[in-house]
C-alpha cells in the first residue's frame, strides 16, 4: 500500500490550478505499477470529466486540481478508489458503491458474461434468473439490462446492501425485484422457481490472506464464510433443487482452492446434477456451473 501524501511544489501550486500534464506526472511519480497508473488515469477521467483519449491530447489544459489531490491522498492512504468515487464500472454501466457492498471485480464480470452468453446463444425467452447475495445489484441489473425479456430477482441478507442495489436499479432504469433473504430461505417460502441461479457468494476462508485495503474497507459479511469459505455456497447448494426449474442451471464464482471440497459436496447433496468448473481469463479455476437433469 502507498502511504505517501502527494505534494506540489510552489511552481506547480498556483491558485490550485495545474496543467493536466503536471498533475498526471506528479501523481504517477509515486509508483511504476501498471495498476496504479490505470487507477490514476481513471481518477483523472472522473474528476476532470475527460475521456481516455482526452488524457492524451489535453495535456496542456489547466484544471483545478483540489479535488483530485484530495482523492489521490485518500487512495495513497489505502482507501479503495471506487469507494472514494462512490461508483464503479461493471458490464459497461456505472454502479453506485459504498462500504455496505463489495466493489465489483473483473472475475464477476466474466461470470455474468458466461450466463449472458448461455441465454443469448440458446435463444432462451423470458429467462427467470435469481442473483443470490446481490450486493450492489451489479450482476442482477446487468442481466436485466442486457438480456431481452429476462425476469430477474436479487436477494441479499443485508438490508444495507439492498438499499444500494435498489438505488442502482432506479438509476439505471432496471426492473429487478430485490428483497431480503438469507440465501434461499425467503425464496423457498415464496415458492419461487427459476431457470437460472447466479451467485458471487462470500467464499474467502477466515484465515486466508486478504489485502489490507479490502480488509479495512469492504464488508466482511460479503467476503468471508466458515468451513474453509464453503459455508454459504454449501447452504445455497442444499436448497438449489427447491428453486431451480427442470433443466435449470446455476453459476457460481468460487476460489480455486475449493474445487476438491466442492466436488465432494455436490456429489453428496446433488448427485443427479451435472457440473463443470471453468477458468477465468488469468487461467485460474474460478467458476462452478451446475445443471439440473
């Protein structure tokens, strides 16, 4: 984690204005890391309302850098960039985020794309989908917006997270039905059935190493699970057959270390289900797909 505070020299500090070139050069001097560079560029785009191409061609343009410096100092102190900006990109949309919900990750986008491709490639009409542990609503809302005629539900155990997901749904004009449920408990009571279930559940073992910025800012309820990180996904799997329609499918994001344990769990409680594991773009086994016979 970077802990330096950014400072401008007297020449750079001129009534809180600087050229974009000076602003970026000074900010980027704190690290050669490519991820840091990408975050600095993204921060500049958002604070100064610029496109990425603008960053390359507007380098001599003068900006008030006050907010940029404030935000960058928070970032250098370890606060996640998207919590600072109060929004995060996902599937081409900007989602409101705060410390009651996880920041969307690239792996979760991959999971979402897998389901979108499945439904679109097979020309599934009026697919009924449930997102379990919906958090910010990024998965559920993206599915609603990107799959024609889909009927999407999102559930979460956290009322604070649901407040965020409902706001995101309103902002993006989605039609997702969000409600409170501990995994599938309330879903079963409502006697609802779905063609597809998707979930990025808490799957980190309590004893696993977690980056300090994640540990200090993101909600533990959405990160950690007992039993080597398997408790929540196992709870969902135990009730899966009660909510999936015939030929229904389930898509999960998992940890690569959980494969062997998940095979044992699935064969024990869902012996008639077919299942496969898929790798992410970085060649890590990250997704579990199941199909009801």
